[in-house]
C-alpha cells in the first residue's frame, strides 16, 4: 500500500499520560500536514512541514503538543500530559508542493485518541 | 477570522433523490475551494474549484463555485446508499493552509 499510513489507529490513555502518533506519508511527497477532527466537526489545521522544516503551527497547538519530521520523511505528533479535551481523531495528510498549491491532500486513516 | 460554513448540517434522503449541499466562506487570501467525501476513514478528494461559473462533474456529482457570492454547491443526482458520508468543504489559502467547514452528514436510505 503506497498511501499515507498512521499508527496507532486507536489509542486509549489515561489523563496525564503522554502519547505519540506516527505518520508515514506517500514516499515522494515533501509536504506533510497534521489535522485534528472532533465529532461533528471538520478537520482543524494543526501544523505542516515542508521536508523537515515545520512551516506553520496553529494556535490550537498548545505547548503540550509537539510535532517533528526529522528526516523529511515520517512525522511524529506527541501530546504530553493528555487532557480529556484532546480526545479526537488526528489526521495526517501529505502532498507534493505543487499539489498543495492546488489543495489536493492525501489523507491517512487517522489515529483516534480517547483520553479517559 | 477565517470561516467556512456548510449547510445543511445533516440530511436524510431516499435513494434516487437529488441533493444540493452548500458551502459559504469568508477567508483572506482565497486560492481555491475543495470538496472531500469522508466515510468512516480519511477524507477523499472530490473536486477542486478555482474559477467562478465553471462546473466540475464526476459521474453523478457536480460542483460549481461563485466567487462573487463566496459560495459553492455540490450536487448529487440519483443518490445511492453508497453516497452516505460526510461531505467536507475546504478553502485553500495562499500559503497552502486548508480551512475546513464542519461538514454535511448525508444519509441515503434505501
């Protein structure tokens, strides 16, 4: 499968624990995006990378959230000291820069986080 | 603040019906408007619209953008149960950020 893959698909954790999600984009894609989606809402932008550089971060991304893409390939999104309000689907998407200019992103199937 | 509003929020129709989904936007630095379909998994791309008045079609789905009215519609004719999904509208801004609407939940009953 050459699509965007995310791991884990589901994560249940207790409040206060740290969690990390991984995203492997389509191999030739240099842009990688993280979105968060809660029930009944569209995806909300969190951050995006071009290669290894993090170019933009949403104000939704509090200091408990950190994202990295160290080698310009896979990315990780870490949430420290999780809160119940962090419960959501975390979507990763990738694109080539040209496609990003036209808007077509290729989404992974998401990592669903439940914080008890 | 950028805003993308979709209506209706949810819709139930019978197979064979035609539906029209609406998307209006107020964003700075508009570049294009996208429609995505989201079933239980990731959103999948349907259409990209950049110019007013030019209809994009794919089978039973079609969409058009009105930049004067800052809106777009997505039409689905002869609906099928497989059309049941959340339909997301997103605006692409210069700088490549997508701003999504909350989506319209469509349920097609057999």
